[in-house]
C-alpha cells in the first residue's frame, strides 16, 4: 500500500509564494510520473505540473514561469514551488504518483488547500 502525504498549503496574499511537498510512503517500487493537480470549487480537477523520473517536466500554461516542480527520487518526494500567486490559483492541490508501465497505477494524496486572497 502506498500513501501520499501533502503539506505546505495555506493562505497567502496575491504575489506571495508557497511551497508544497508530497512524500510517498509504503511499499514503493518507483514512480514514473509525480505531479500536482488542483481543483477549484465548481471546476474539474486539472493538471498543474508533473515530472518524470528523469526530471522531464510539463506545466499548465496558466502556471508556466511562476511554478516550479521538482522531485527527490531517493526520498520519493515531489515539490511544487509556487511564486507570484494569483487569486485564480486558489484550489485544493492534490499530489499524484504513477508507477511504471505496464501497471501504471495511480496514487493520490488527500489534498491541501491553497487560498490566495488579500
């Protein structure tokens, strides 16, 4: 069983920064992708950023240049540095980890609230 535990959410003013962390524990054989998704009230969950085991990254257009994803494979941890935060970044942020093919099992964290407001 694998558990993903997020931390680092909170309330921040527009223009501020937050750093999210997600640590995996349990029986881990390795993750191909690790990433962050978010879901705002009344909206579908969307990809924010993800990173492969070889550290290739991709980002949603809305966060490019402001957010940076990174991972520590030895610690099975993924981070999301969020700068220049905007009110529209307000959402519950979920950590995701996917194992290698052919199984490609998806694991999700419980979510952490990020609120950007003055």
